[in-house]
């Protein structure tokens, strides 16, 4: 299974037969290639790029063109994983027709294989419209970052029973509209269990506990590279942020000390005193051909 291309039918089948789905975000070809080689099932080109790549306080300013740009890069670095593109704020909310146009653009110009959008019952018609033309849709309920102001911040949703029932209804509406999987974000573990049992499509949790059919994390979070926030639900599987800082400090020290670059990092190291072209010809030697440069580097 590790080398088999991940498809929509394959994702749906994991609900019944497993194994659990491992999903991560990716925003560039290099990271996508590494995560793909590591066995990630789905790579999400998330609007989270607004925060972790662009340094914004939330995801709202991210544009459809920006998701397309990063989507193309991720697709170029991916072989096995399924590539999913987030539909950013106001790219789909206006109408089902606008949602379809935006989803089509993500597929054509963003090179993604499926789209993800936030919302439940209120966007069910949008999801149905998109899926009816053959574009796979991943849903997203619970804590929805595009509604951060309406929710009063990044707060856990569905704590009260009335709110829990609303989230369950949202998930069921997405399933009925044709979504092939649903992200559950920022909800109590028990509610995630109820939703996972209530729908026949896989649930993928983030801050939703262990009962989902899969999990998703932001790549910079699980690698310890985004150090401004430390959500409770994130486990750091590496501390690359510290490694980058340490490596940079070592590089700076060696450059300032003159120990980098050394001879093994330099081209055309001289052997003995340099001689002019005229001196070489006197002793019957030809001067060396000039080094050829490609893309600014001697090879």
C-alpha cells in the first residue's frame, strides 16, 4: 500500500478496512516530496499557509490564486499521496455556482485532486453542485478557521449538547451532499466518536481525539518549526525549528571566522604558483579552458 496511489475510492474504503488515514499540510515541492516519501496519505494545500507561510494572524486574507500557486508546487513534488486544495474564504460562500467555478479553477490551475471547504448544512448545496460534475469534495466541520471572528477565536466547538447536535447535523449534511471525507476540527473526543459512527465516510481529526478514521496536522507544527503557537492537540515528532536555528548559528560563525568555505567547498584549487598563458606556451603547454558556468555555478 505504501507505493499505491491514493485515490478518492481508496480513501473511502479506509472507513471499513483501514488503516487509519495520515494527512498533513504541504505548501511547496520540497516538503511535499519528503512527506510523500514518508508515507503521508493526503497532502492538504491548506489556507493555513496564511499563518505559517505568510505570517498572517488568521487564514482570511488567503486568495484562490495563492492556493493554486502552492497547489502546483505541491503536486510537482508528490507521487503517491492525494493532493487536496483548500477553498479559501469567500471563494465558495457566495453561491453554489461561484463555488463550482472556484473548485474548477483549483483543479485546472492548482493541480489538486480534490477540494476542501468549511461549513455544514449551509454549504451542502454547494458541495452537491461541485461533486455533481466529478470534483471530489472533502468537508470540514467543528472549529472552522474561516469563521474565527464569529466563533470568538479558535475555540473548541460542540461542548454543549445543542451545539454537538448541530455539528453532527452538519457532518450528515455533507455526507448526503457527496463529500468523500470530513475533517473534524476542535471538538470533544466523544463528539468526534459520535460523528464517526454516524457517517459512512471517513472522518479526519485535528484536535478531535483518537476516535476518527484519520488525523491531520500542519506540517510545520508536527516538525516543531512553527514555534509561535503550541496547541494542545499537536505532538511534535521532531524539533526542526531548533535544528534550523542551531545550523544557522554555526554557519554564521564559520563565515565570520573565514573557515567556510574551505578547500573542499571551492572550485579550481591552485597547484603551485600560477603561470600566465604566455609562460605556459613557452614550455609547450596550453592554458586551461575557461570554466563553464551553468545557472551561476561552476560545474
